[in-house]
């Protein structure tokens, strides 16, 4: 087989100013560590928090836990101005986080009966945790699993579908999430919740994945991004009207506390929507490789991992240990970690990123000896933390702390 270069995964643009200086600093700071290991550069992390805060236009940012998966860094973000509350991704995770954080919204519905019973049986957790629903079926499951009581009502958030339907619904753009799409459906669910004892509707959420989660800049597919921008303009206009109507309808039936929207990729446009009271964000703090294709926000890369060179099979090629840390989503080359330093390295088409070995080719390969490091960026944010037990925190060119990930604390909330 030939060793063709994988499309779109060649040399990368400089990050954090001078690429050479940045990675020279990281190499010096971590010189005593044996790779693989992961690093978060705190200067970039804090700068990214400031970027998100500025783009949120004064609205509070709810920290997306799955984008960090590290309680120490969650504390750091929440200690900064503009951040308030946590957006968790599973109920068991939320129950754990609520031991420390007093406002945890679960972004996805749960079918975990044990966790629901735990929530319903603990007055403090029931005060701190809000769970997601989008159907009568969810309400029925909640009643059967947890038997909530009126004296200690569970906090519920209703998810509104933010996807874009065109041509009478024949074309669907966006994530398949909630079945609640129209203001009328949202109002009907609000009335249904109001009839049920032991539950209380306190919030409304809508995630516009076709805006927040889709690359729209030159770093993405060059023939596609003008069409993406057009689709997003259409979607923003449609959402501005439909979400406002849905929020007004729900407010007529329930005294809700918040309306959550957006993600890192849509902070500016979502913040401009008057019906939204808070913005969900988290990925932008690490700024993974997929953000290189965004036009709306360009945070500084802050999270990296290092792999050791363990083979030199032929001129122009080195093999790194491991590296097949593939991100979730539609399978493709953009879901693989991005070789970042030394510059000019790329995958081979026939092997890509492997579980135990990753061949890399390019001009820099012949300058790498056994034991040399190749620095990578994960395609997505918090998924990096599922691969390591700790994160090395680097500031001003030195390690200032080593903190556990969820995995390092013994948890896998898949």
C-alpha cells in the first residue's frame, strides 16, 4: 500500500503567537514527564474565558462540564467574572457535581431510575439540580421511577428543538434532540408539567447545533463554508422569531427562572437574542482543533497532549506511540487529533491515528529521534480528559499544578 497523506491534515498554522516558542516552553516545563500526557496552558485558558465573557454581551455563561471534565478547571472558570452555574451531561454526574456546585442543569434527559430516586430523596440535591424533559413520556418515567412529592418538587427544564426545518419539514438541518419544536408544543408541555404533582418547570433550553456546532470559516471545507454561512443566516432569523414566541408562551404558563441557549460557536448571536437569559459555553476554554474552522470565534489553543516517537520505519516517517484518540461525531479526518508540533507532520491515509501506533510523515520527521515528542490537539474539547488521569497545568513556562480529570477521580459518566 502507498502511504498517501491524509487530506486536510498537513502542517498547522502557528498558535498562541510563536509556535516554536510555545512548544519550546511546554517541552521545558514537562521535561521530566514521560509521554503520553496532557497539558492545559493557563494563560490561554484564562484569555479564552475573557473572550467568551466579552462575546456574551453581559449575559451569564453557564459552564458546560463535558467540555472540561476536570473539576479543578471548572472551579477556575467559575471563579472568573461572567460564569455562573454548570451544564452537566448526565444525572449521575450532576449529583456528584452538586456536592460542590449549587446550580447544576442536566443538558440531556435521563432514564437512570436509581439516579432519579437519589435526586428525589435528597432535599439539598433537589434544590441544586435541574433535570431536562421534552415529552410526556419523560414525565411518566419520572413519576414511576422517583415518585416526586409536592413538598419537595423536582426542578425541570423543557428543551425546545432548535433545528431548522425547510420545505415543509422534508429537509432537516441540526441535531435530532427534542420533539418540542413549536411554541404551541412548548405551551402544551408547560401545561402538562403544571398538572403533575412533585415537579416544577423552572427553565427553557434550546441548543442551535447548526450554528454553534458547525464550522463556518476557511479552516473548514472551502467549498462548503459559504453555504454554511447562508444556512446559518436563515436559521438565526427563523430562531429569533420562533424562540421568542416559545419563551413568551411558556412564561404565560410558568414562572421560569432562565432561558438557556447557544454554545461556544454561537455565543455572539445567541447573546443578541433578547429572549435568552444565559449562554452555554465550555469548549472555547480549551479551543480544540475543530475551532480552527470557525469564523465567529477564534479562541487560543489551550489544551495539548504529547506522544513519544518510538519508531523510524523509513526516511520521512516516524511512528508515535498511541494517538488514536478519535472525537465523537460524523466519522472523518477532522475527528482525529491534529498534529501540531513540529510543524509539517501529517497522517498517512492508510493508517491514520492508531490505538497503539500512529505513523506521521513530513519534513520534520527526519529531525525527530526516538523519545522525541509530537504535540497534538484533540479535535474536540473534554473528550481529551477521557484518555488521561491528570492534566498538567502550565503557566509562564512551568508546571504549576497537576489536577485529576473525571477519569482520574474514578468516574466515567458515559
